[in-house]
C-alpha cells in the first residue's frame, strides 16, 4: 500500500475503509475540550462497546425484578450464561466450541492449566518461557515450580534474544527445544509478546515442543481479537487469555481458556475442580462425587460473573459482524501507516517490533529518546498510549475503532514532542 505523510492521505485511506462504521459502535474517551482523545491503547484496555451498557443494565434489571429466579428466568438465564460466549470465542481462537470456555481471569486460568499440564517426571521438570515474560505469567510459573519443590533458578529456562536483538526467533525456540528438550516438561509462550509486539508462529512452536515430547501452552492476552488464531490445528495443549484488551470486555472482565480436544475424551487428565465444572444435568443434585461437564467447561470452578461477562457478548457480536480476516487486513494497513510515519521522524526513534506484518499485530513498540517526558507530553496533547521503562512507547491502532487520521495525528504530536527536547 502506497503511503504519504499527509493528512490528505489519511483521509483517503479512511474514506476507502469498509470497516469505518464500526467506530460508531464504541464510546470514545473525550478530553477537556469535549473532543475524542487519540486512543491508541487497546493493547491495554479496549474501548467500551456502546451496546454493553444495555446488556449490563438488562442483568441489573433482571436481578432487581427476579432475584434468585434470574438464574433460570432472566432474559439470558444466569446458570448457562457462559454459553453465550462460547461460539464467539471459538471462532476467534480457531477452536471447536467444546475446547473453549469463558471463566475466571487469565492468571487463575494459567494456574489451573499448570496444575493440569505441568507434570514433572525425573529430569524432565523444567519450564521454558521467554525472558522478560509478563510478570504475572512468571510469578505464576515460579510459584508452581516452588509448589512442586523446585527452585525457579534451576528449573525455569528463560530464553532471551540474541545480543543486540529485540526478538526471539522461532529458530531459536526450536534450537532450545532440540538442545534441552529432554529436560523440559512444559513450554509456555506468548502469542504476541507484550513489550515488543512480536507475534509468533504458534503452530511451529507447538510442533517443535511436541517433537521434544514437551507439553505446550500459550498466553493469548495480546493475541485474541488481534491476530488470526488456529488453536485446534496448532496442536497446543492449552491456552489462556484475558478479554479486556482487544476484545473490549471491560476492566476485570471474565477470562478465557482453551484445552485441546485430545485432553477432553475418556482420558481427561487430573485437574483441580469446582462445583460449576460438574455436569449441568446433575449439578444441583448436590452429590459428593464429581462428574465433569463435557469439554473445557469441566475446568470451571465457580458460576460466571454475570456483570463482567455481559459486555463481552456485545463485543463478540461486533467481531462477528466485522469478521476477523477483514479486521486483520485493516490492522496491517493501519500499523503499516504508523510504521511509515515513524520512519520519517528522527532516526533516534527506533521501532523494535518486527517489520514483517506476519510477525506483529496492531501494536508497534519503539524506543524514544527523552524517556517518560515524551510520553507525558503526548498525554497532555490528548494521546492515550502507554510507556514501559526505561524507554519504550507502545502504540496500538485498533481496526475496530481507530482511523488512519488517528495515526497521522499521533505522528504529528510525537514529532512536536520530540522537537521540544532542546
């Protein structure tokens, strides 16, 4: 796509955008002047679907009018409420409906999956992750190792980029598995690395793990709703994610989990259980014996939080209408435009996200001279993005609600902020 560093070019691209109408389906945060802020922070918290308000109010109205009867008689009965989310999550993850379930939060789900799939045996007791993993993932893994009587210093392999590189290649992951695979019990890898924005070939990683006879799981917090996924075909054993970033389900929204169908038949692996994972047909007989619900739903612990699940229904409906393949095409163009504009600024701004569109999602991360002061100047000028110490700015133009004009305006404000350095 041919770009120009002009507002006229941004306007032409917006006029040709077949998805432009979806912006109106979201609440746009406004500045003190009443104008929409330049919101480029969907990698942290997605914007609120306008339809979410009515869905949450419906649940509040049903609660007020029905009380406990709402479990069976609400407009969307609360007992099977998670089922309203299954089809949409399956579509976005490239999974079968029985392989996914909306439940808990990301880290709770990660602990549940580690309790199921981290099974150290003899010298095969190590876990492979990326160096600089999101702290919550590393904390969960380190605590699981400690729970089993191991020390993270000895049993956690953190694969770092090569010297002077920002990213870890799939070849390096394959090399680590080939070299150390006999000691590795589990691989946990991100679909998109939160700091650099690098997207990984999950099928390739899963195949490498399986060749080394390791189990493999993925953290999809920055992937779902951002890039196209094919979890069933990938061969991954499990995956976990949150729904409040690109899936726009709101702060603290219900999370999600994938378990491959090969683990869901007669030989279901041992796992931690709770009442809501009991089969629905006999759950309320209150018998002491646990009979797991079919599929990933058997890993549920408690009934779903209705008020933090309702907004996800609104968002999934938008994704179904927009279609992820069209969103992905627009995302590549939006991020490509941002990359083009950033490259036209001072060479001191260095993009650390891979240049190949297949190796990134919406997000571009770049090192910015001047540190936090540049971020603060951008914030004062009406830009919402985020900052990671010591010098990395993360910006994500989201195709559901961002325009090419947003990207152009951001680049101009960044140039102004940099120009004030002297």
